[in-house]
C-alpha cells in the first residue's frame, strides 16, 4: 500500500512539474502558452506536494518540489498576491501629472441577466473611461442608459451573439484613427486628455490554444506597431499577464504590462471572491508614454465570471 502511494505521489509530482515547465515555452507552440495560464496553480500544487513529501518521508522529493514551486511563485506570484496594486508614489507622480482619471474595465458577460444592476454599479463607480467587453445585442437597451453620463462612445462589434467591445468616455473623442480588428479582437480610438489627443485600446482576444489568439495578435500587429507615443489598452486578453501572448502584444506596441492585482476570472461554478487569489489573471492593462497606472483594484463581479478592474491613471504633462 505504501509503495502504491509513493508511485502516485511521484506521478502527480512529475505531472505538476511538467505543467509548470511547459508554460515557459509559449514561444514554441500556443499549447504551451495555455499551460502558462496555470503557472500559479501549478506552483501552489507543488508546495502542497512538498509538504506531502515531508509527511511521507520521501527523500529529496520535498526539496526538488520546493525548488520548482519557488520558480512558479517567483514568475507569477507578484501578479497573484492578495490585495490591490499601488504603483509609484502618488505625491511625486501627481506633481508632474497633467491629468488624473479613473478607468473601469469589465467583461460584462454577453448573457448576464443582472444588466440593470451592472448599469447601477457602473454609475456608482463613476469612472471617467469605461472599456467593456461582450457588449452583445442583449446589452443594447441597458447601455443606452449611460449616454447622458458618457456622451462619447466607440463600438467595435463582433459577429454573432457574444458581442464586441465598447469604450465610453467623459473626455472628448474623435474618430479619425478609429480601428476595429477582425472579430473585435482589438479596437482603438482617440480621446483628449489634459489638452492632448491620446490613444485608447480595448481588447478581447481568444485563448492561445486551442483557439485563435495568436492569429488575432498577428493580424493586429500592424496597428499595434503604429501606436503613438501615448497609449493605454485594457480588456479581456484571455491570456495570463505573464504569458507569451501578452508579452507579444507589449512588444509589438512598445507597451508596459501592469502587474500585481491578482486573478480576474473564475469559472462560474466557483464564487467570484476566490478570483483574486485562485482565478486566472486574463484581464490586463498595458500602457506607454506619459501614462502611469498609479493603482489598480479589483471590484466584486456583478453577474459576470470576470471581476471589474478599476485603475487610477495619471497622464503626465508634455515635456518642455
């Protein structure tokens, strides 16, 4: 009986190690990038296995497992810590900032039955810019109620029932550089902040594998490479913050990846309150130029399997 337990232990340990290691090879094949989504979970599993190895008195196994667990925590733990992210010192940054605003990013879920509650939540949050995903036809009437508070809007529609993405803004918006990529994977528009026109992007990609996320990134690469000096993009990337997919987008657009605010998606069978620690960090924020994401907080979900993300953003003054 004891030998069988040891064999099962070793099989489970090797499986977790393999899953963790595969995730570092997303540049080889998108399937490995999907493994990367669960890096944090593999690390937690390996920590549990290390403790089990001590109890079972399996020589050397706890140390080996702890080494791999540490690697997983190191490469993902900074993003999945409990609590919210707070960036550079607010006083120092604010002194050089030309404008402050709040950005709310939220995947509404296309079939969310609690639409009026979501609208009330958005109104109460009173962010200056909204970036919303899965704005399906079911949402049309509900979103019309935001017109008075957000007179400017950009819509990047997708075919079918899932819906595309939208940007709502209290700031002036112009459509000269509007862009909506295939299947609404990415959409870009311009708004005036602090007296200057800057670019906003909303993202809703598919998974790296077995879906078509990598192809969508490649199709939108020219638009990412043409981004101006100052830009901020957010949305449901369906790719973990540390994944090869997100790194590619950051590289193409010369963008900085925001980290440190935990998981944002939890499978619908589980309570959303578990998302910051045990969920997947697939809703992301990237910025460049004079945009500084000062702080980020995840808010309780309202009928969606995604958590809303509220970012406090500073836009620096133009250099003399």
